């Protein structure tokens, strides 16, 4: 197929209002997003299925009987909002930026779960910036010894949180090395930085790893809200279909990219 033109990728409003120096970056990112959905439709389908499950769960939890769940639900929804942004960025071949936001999403869900399980921590979380004692309590409960506190009972999610931190949020060699390139000429070294773009064999497993993180986050949310959610007749089928789809995609990626773990 021929390379898409500017008219193919951008709307008339975007073509008119986005300045030329920014338009190349913007249109490339938009094209990558469309191409990811088209070429890796099996991954995109998996994502939107899980997104539908979360939408359904939040709809069912709109009317709360337990006031202690209000803050956790806010944090769960905040995590969901960040999941969407993270995946859109990753589909646009901005993997590092997607990792960074996904780290925040995981943390938001983990905080919400901790507060739901220990309602006494509501005050510490809300008042974390209002005085030295509150800040000290917050750091003790939510920042120190994360594996045994915030991520207690969520070891796989904790491992992914650390991974996305290393390859996204933290500024280090791992987070930039694959995007930096140097070309040698007869007289100079010419360097550049790729603002977006990733090899297929890197992008697809990373997208699926994001979905695994989303799935673990959904499991954490479901476990907190199970007494209400288990009464719904739609969710069991939606979750069962997603489980099957996820495992099919996992096996497809393992075989297609010849990797041991996906």
C-alpha cells in the first residue's frame, strides 16, 4: 500500500491549525496509532474487551452502599483513565511515555485497593501534604516497603510496576538507549532521537505486557467489589471471553516472535 498522505492521517482542522514544524511529529504519531490497530488487531481487540469490562464494573458500582469505597473507586477510575492514555501512546509507538503513565495507573489502583482493605488509611492518604505527621504516615504506608504494603498480595503487579518504572518513568539509559542513534559520516558524527517509533518485535510484546498489567489491575478492582459485581449476569461472560482471547493472543505472540515469555 502507498504511504498515507497528510490528508489521509489528519483532519482539515488539524492540517490548518497545527504548525508545520510540529505537524510531522503529530502526523507520524497518528499514523502509528492507526497502523497498530490495523496490523495488530488481535492486540487491540484484547484491549478494548478489557476496557469494556472495566466500564461495566464502574457502571455497576455507581451507587455505593459503603462510603469507605468512594475514595478507592475514584483511584480505580483514575487508574483506568491512565490505562487508556498509556495504551494509546504505546500504539502510537511512544512506548517509553506509555510505560511512564502505566506505572502511575498501577500505583493508583494499588493505592485504592490498600485503602479499601484498610479504611483507616483514608485520612493518611487525603492529608498527605497537610503537615509533617500526615506526610510521614503517608510515606510509611504508601511509599516504603511497597511489596509488603501497597502491593501486598499483588506480586505480579508489583514486578510490572518496577519494570515500567525502569523503562519509562525513571530517566536512565534503559529508557532512552533504543531511541537514540548515531550516524557516522566522513567528517562528523550525526546524532538523533526518535520521538516515536519502535520495531514490531519490540512493540507487540510490550503492548501485550501492558494488557497483562491491565488485567491484573482489573482483577484487583474486581476482588474489592466482588460482593456487588458477582450479582451481575453480564460480567462472567465478558470476563470469561477475555480470558480466552488473552491466552490465544499470548500463544500467537510467543509463536510469531519466537519468544519464551509473553
